[in-house]
């Protein structure tokens, strides 16, 4: 109705009366901006009201668009009869459906009676039959974003006609602009004929990532329609149309009469997908994008297609330092993770589909991150990935005490979520650069043969990106993401091999280690938390040396071994003539 009125308003010789039950909706429909459109209050299906409105406004042409109501046959016939009783109507047009020839189907039973009523009204008429709307594609937004799939009950190779609302409105408007030329004619119009396989191919090409069509059973499709809010009669009628498509009934795959009416072809499926592609891009918000895991995740997501990355940080001045300003798919946004209202606003303003919550490396991170989770809950975000620590089972440790409430809040939020627990970062070995250069040694409190898990920020970022891109297989899962499990002796051997000189590990006391961390600028709470992890490792706690679940996220042979990592950073450990003693730099010693 709206598209027909907008199209018809382009014909200056036509005065349009937009019949509606609630005149308050006229503004939202955009009618107030159209000079030759007058909204009028009329109860569709009330014969007397229809007659009165036609007489009061001296209306000579009527368009009847049957409503999406199970009793639309009765409602529409009453309106047609009201038009006839006014004795002023010179032409009446009714919108119908292409499946009318299949009289045993639900929708045909509705529209056969409506078409007959028009013919029997003794008013010159036109009937325009429409197929399924192209806009139904928008029902696949979520499955395309989350799974890379389009679901439907019919065979993917069967052709089906469709029409965009805009094309339908233009066709109807063109017919109404000169109704005498189209008296007693029945038109079938469609914008384009395609298969679901061709639709999937169009999305694949335009989004730059593979989209597949997945055929489901008719009972499963019926259940899906009911969950989407369709009434039983509607679901039944739609599925009958799909069955006709599967049977390749001619009316359901005809190009129809659009070119005859408009002098042009309709909107192709490629044109429509291109026009609406913004709906199908996935919007991902990273809360904590300026840290090492945030940056690794942004970098990994930037290599995926069909995703817009909103890099959330307290101050966007860091964007250029992080290189985000050079990434086409990255938009830097200022979001205070510890402000629930700010998080809520960001989710709504940027229409966020998925969020990665990375607790900050501060003592109050529990309170700050709980605020973020509350904001996400209030916004009802579609999916949340939460980062915590591998040491969660050890409830009396500092990091566990901070992170347990976050996991509990996430599980209680009612949101779809995944939790990703990380161990120590493999990159922590870069803290040994100076001692390896100067002494060919590195130091720590761990026993030389105590095995422990670590993760590279790259592997962690790849896992996070994979989950955020396709969260469905990972819903409500808790993963322990580990790149490798090794001991200090094995690390020394890897360094020796890559550097081509003997590198040794030397154990120091926990007190000496704490003093070293203090020199590096770490706060005491964080140092104590790190040393607790080391003590768990020395106590041979299996959770601290568990190989983890990385294959469940990334697949086989995707871990970065300690040997491969050392080889990738070996240049940092080589002494050069211009090297001078440097102060010890603060590095990311813990996952959080």
C-alpha cells in the first residue's frame, strides 16, 4: 500500500485518498510529504464506511489490497460491495496471488472469492496477481550472519518467481494511472525468477564469503514459521506455495507481465541483495580492543568477509597507533566498558550482533566488567564472548576471585554466550630478551621440568574471531584455549636451536621473582596473582597443563608450538653491535 501510494503520487493528474484505520500512522508512512495524497479514516471491511468515504470524496477508482488476516476474503468482499453501492466507482482493482489456479490451496481459497466478487460487481476491473515477495529474503538475515546459510523447504534448484514491494507498487500505480487501458484484464507480475542456489551464490559473491542453501523438511519449516510469529493458516499457505514451486507449477515461476506494464524488467536478485547488503553484514563490537588480545582479534576478524568490526576503547586516539585507521572494515568507537549505559547505547546505536568482552588489566576489573555485562543484558545483544582465565577452578586465587563472578553473571544473563579461558601468554618470553642477549640465560621461579600451558595472542585472536563469526556451534560452551604445553627446559632447548647458541634456564626464588616484577612496574595485586599461577604449575595442577580445546574452535593442526613461536620471534633475542642495555619493559605476563 505504501509503495503504491508513493509511486502513484508521481502522477500529477491523480488525487490519492489513502484509506487507513489509524490516521496517526500517516506520518510514519510518509504520506504527509506527498502533495496529492490525503489520508482518510476508513474501516477496511466495513461496507457502509467504504461507501460513505467514496461518496464524500467523489472517488472514481478503488484499489483493494486484501489484508494479512485469515478472514481477508470476507473483509475484502465487503469492501468491494461497499464500492459498488457508492455508484460512483468507474474502475476497481484488486491485488491477488499467482496461486489462484490451484483452488485447493489455502491462499487460493481466499483470493478466488475476492476475484469473483470483483468480476460480479459490474464495475470495470483489473486484477493483478503477485508471487512471493523478494523482501522475504530479510528473514534469512540471522542465519546468514551466524551460520552462512539460507534455509528453506523447497529444492534449491527449483525456480521461483518473486517481486519486490517497490516493483509491485510501481506496477499497480502504472495501471491505476490509466485504468481504462486495463479493463477486465488479469496480470501476473514478478521482478525476477531465481533458485535458492542462485540466491546463495549471489550472497556469496557480494559478501565475499561462502553462503549455502540448506533444504529443511516441511514440518521443520512449519515449526520455524510458527516461531517467527506466523499464524498457523499463514504458515500452511506459505508452505503450499513452496510445494507448488517444488512441483514447478508454471504460475509460480513465470516472469509475468511486468515488462509489458512498465516497459522494463524488474529488480534482479543480485540488484536486490546489493541494495540490502547492509542488513547482512555482521556487526561485531570488541570491548577492550586496544589490548593485545583485542588487537589480535580485530586483526583476525579483518581478514574475514561480511563483518564490520567496531573497535571499542575508552579513547579513540589510539586508533592510528594500533593501525585500525588503515583497516577498511574497522570502525573505532569510544565506549567505556565500565559504564553499562554506554555499552547499552553502543549496542543499539551500531546495531551490534556480537560482542567480545575483554576484562581490563586493572584491580577493579570485576566491577567494571560486570557493568559491561549488565549493559549487554539490558540491550539484549544477540551473542557475547567473554574472556576469563584458565585458573578459574582454583577459587581462592586472586584472578579466579575476579573472574568467577563474571562467568556467573554471563550464565545468568539469559544471553547467548561463549566463555574463553586463557592461560599465560606465550609472548611473555619476550620479557627475557635482555638476559638472553647479555647472559644467554632466562630466569623464573618455576621448576625447570614443571609443564604449563600458554597461548599466543595470535591463536587466541583467531579463536575469538572464529567464534564471533559463527557462534552457533559454540553456544553456551566454555573453552580452554591453549597453544602448547611445555616446561622451561623445553623452552631453553627451543631458544638454543633457533638462536644457534646455548641458552639456559636458571631458577630463582619466588621472592626474587616478585622483586623483578616490581622493577618492571607491575602492581602488587597482579604480581601476587601471577605467582599464584606459578605455584599451581609447580604443584602439578593438571588444569594448568591441560592442552585445551583449540581444535574444537579452529580445527586440526592449528596450534602454535613453542618451537614455532620462538622461531618467529628469534630476531628479538639476537644481540647486535648497536644494542645497549635497556630498561626492562612491562609486558603482558598474564592473560588478563
